[in-house]
C-alpha cells in the first residue's frame, strides 16, 4: 500500500480537484495545484479561469457580467466553438459558433500528475439535441493540462462511415491592461478577412494594434502569436498546432454595448480575443475512422 509520503511525492502537495454546482445546476470544477489554479464549467467544456501562481493578474479574462445559465455561453475564458464558427452555414436559427459551448460535457479523467500539474479529459455528451444539429457518429473531447502553462487539445473523432466538415475555434479571451496599449506579434504578412468590412481581404503589415473594433480572420497561418502588454509588463505566448486560422477580436465600445455582457465599467477594454481555429476557407474535413486535433499552449513571460 502506498504511504501518504509516497502519494504526496508522486502527486505533489496542494492538489485540489473539487466539483460544485450553483443554483442553476451548472457544475464547476475547481483545480488547485502548486503551479496554478483554474475553474472549468462542465457545460461547454469551458475553461473559465487559469491563474498561474507566477502571474499577478489572471491570464484569461472573465466578464463580471458573465451569465452562468444552462444553454448560454459564458462570456470569457476559453469558449469551445464547434462544429461551426460564426452563423450556421444554412440555418440561422442555430446557435452561432456551434452548440458545443452550450451543451453538457462529462469528465472522462481528472488526475494530479507527477509534475504537480493537473490533467483533465472532458467529452461532449451525446444527446438528441446534439444529434439533431449534428447527425454524425462523432466524438468531441478536450484534454487540458493546468500548470505553469495551460495546454488544451480539442479532438474530433469521426466514428461513422461518411466524412464531415467542421469549423472550430478555441475562442480565448485574454486579460490585458488596456486594449489601446497592447500589440499582437506573429501575423505579419498574413492575409486576413476583415469581418468589419464584410470580409474584405487584406494583408497584415507589422504587429496588430487597436484603436477601434477589430474582427479579423487570419488565414493559412500556423504562427505563434505574442500578446505584448506593457501595462501589465508581460507577454502572453500563444502557441498552436492543428490550426490554420487565427481570429483576432475586440468589440470596442459600440459592439460591446450591443452584446451586453462584456463587463461593467468598460470591461471590454481589459480583454482581447486571440482564437486558434480552423474557420472560413480553413475548415477541416474529417474522414471516416480518423481524428483531428487542434492544440494550444498559453504561457507568460515578463517584459
Ligand atoms: O470571434 C469573433 C466573433 O465572431 C465576433 O464577431 C463576435 O460575434 C464574437 O465572436 C462573440 O460571439 P458570441 O457568440 O460569443 O457573442
């Protein structure tokens, strides 16, 4: 039988994996380990918070007006957009950005790791609601490693006998000091479709800065992005694999007011979305019997 000393040395001290549910019945998983703390909503497989211990300010932004209601997306953290991005291609009554972020997910595994990180595996729960919108024999799982860096892998498995096409994004909201002082490096020379200009095609020159609404889909890029924030004297490094698109979004004041849950007191100024994705012309065909994985790794460094 393993001693407590062996268990602690194997799994590290200070591990906490705690489930709770709120008055709406939404289940939240709280993680504490020597490297970081995190909060994950089972609805949507939604990482809401990730706070590495070395970071003075949370890395992910979560709106103080976020609604924790069954069937509604939570504003902030890492919403999982799947199996389409933006409006449904043919049925505008369906949830924009797909249904994955507003339906129940289940825990497949939650394990303290020997390196003192915490590993989670979540899976979207099959249901009549899902089958009606997505009539394929398909599995969607999300593997999360919570530590000094945040690692996430979204895997789509086609268990059926016909191919299907998915659009997907990890629609991540990053916490910043102020949208007007940050810069995004890594997309220089990439082409992008500008949603604000009815998807007109442009080419990026130099780093991205912000002084108005920005809603751009950068295409055919596997680049790592770096979010430079002089106000917080940090940079957030956004690495990805299995992703050909990067969406960059700030709503700015008017759009934020229209959307309505983007934070009180100009909360939208303290966030920017950098979304590792496969969208628009980069959607993915998943052949029968195969899998596709989109992965990200978020880390921070001092400036
Ligand atoms: O990723 C940017 C975007 O497509 C914006 O156009 C805006 O719609 C945003 O996503 C938020 O979408 P949501 O459905 O979460 O309100």
